[in-house]
C-alpha cells in the first residue's frame, strides 16, 4: 500500500504559486496567472 495519491509526486518539483504583487501572499498561480488569495489577474 502506498501513501498519498499516485499523481502527487509529479507536483513535487514544479512551483505552482509565487508571491503576489498586490497582497504579498504566496498565492499567485503561475500557469493560471491569478492570485488565489486576492484574485489579482
């Protein structure tokens, strides 16, 4: 038996969220180009 989802390990190396320019939180999605916290486009 394995712990975690099978596709979870693929996410390990990629940086999904970076620091947002508007709210300063680490919630800016790189691919979607949108902040998850404040909605900055």
